[in-house]
C-alpha cells in the first residue's frame, strides 16, 4: 500500500441494511423450497440488532486523534514542558500560535519574520515539533489558553497525523475539529485562524489529496462560525506544475524564511481585519 492511502470501511448503514434484506430474502426462499420438497424444518431464529453495527451520529468518535495524549518521546519532553509553562506563565497575548514543528520553527528559519511581524505584538509560540492533534489536545487540557486572553489563535495541525500513519483522513479531520472546538471553548471571544494544512511531498501524491479533503471539510464545518477564519495558503507554496519548490520547502514539508514571510503576510491580513 502506498504511503498516505486509506481504506474506507464498509460500515455504512446502506450496506448493512441492504445486506440484511438480501439475507432475509434468500433465507425465506430457501425455507419455502425445502418445504415444497417435503422437508420439515425446526428453525431456531435469533436476531442480531442491526443498530449495534450501524453508525450512531450521537456517539462521539473515539480514536487516537481525538483522545488527549502527552508526548513520551524523550527528545521532545523539554519543548513540551516549555510550551506548557509559556501557556501557564506568559503575560496575556493578543496572538497565540499553536501547532507542530512548522509552528515551532518560527523560532528558527522563521525567526526574523517573527521578530519583524509578531514579537512586537507580544505573540506566544506554543508549537511543538512532531505534535499531532491528540498531543495538542493534551497540552490544551494541561494548560488552557484562557488566561492568555488572546485576540487571535493561529492553529496549524494535522500533517503529522497523516505523515506518521497514526490516523486516516477522516480521523485527522475529527481530531482537527476537536482541537478547534476546544480552543473555541477556552477562549470564546478569540478568533481562531485555522490554517489549512500545507501541501507536502514534492510531486502529486495520495497524502496531498487527503490534505485537500480535510481542509475543505474543516472550512465547510466552520463556515457559519464568525470566530473561525480558515486561512488556506496552500496554492502559494506550489509551482505552476503543482510541484513544491525547494526555495519554499527544502524537504517538501518544512518552511524556509521565504515561506514564513508568505505565511506571516496571510496571518497579518486576517489579524488586521479583526475588531
């Protein structure tokens, strides 16, 4: 199986119901035929409740992407602890950044752009390299954003759920939605600038398709929420032929200073419109 490909389970209600109908038709047709041949059958019937295997929209999803979990890999524990400390001890900030390595790297290749654009505003960076949605949920649980009183929260999360192979597209979407909803609950007056996951992989690939579908679904989910702005800059990171230039993403995933300048411009444009 190619990396990034997902298998969709055949667990939808139409499949279950039609299968049940076919089974019943065959069962009774066979029973009638046997009677016509003179056989008397003693039939013990039992019913399996179809509702138990049909999806129930009232039951929240339960998989790794939506279950808060801390990082346990030793190399990142210090960074995780630092971000929790920042969330608990930093002065109130007008803008807070939450995400994975691409957000953390505002402190490395993005440092000059950060210094020019966001440091003067007192922005707080809560990016942790390698984080997935479940890790962000855990950090929000340990150190809610409430006390920071941000005017805006810039969120970029989800690429590692797919890249690490721990979640499929549907699960990554549900994890991303839960992160956004958690932030909305913690800082209801803030605007969440939900950045669409950036394209990854130099050429067209299956994971890019998953990313596009997730981005579309997130935008549709929060289309009527005035406190969520979905910022999709993906097209700005592509060549005309759809490939990703090394001048913006040398490994077709992480950003160069030039790419951080593009991202910053998009964020500033949204932030400038906030009341």
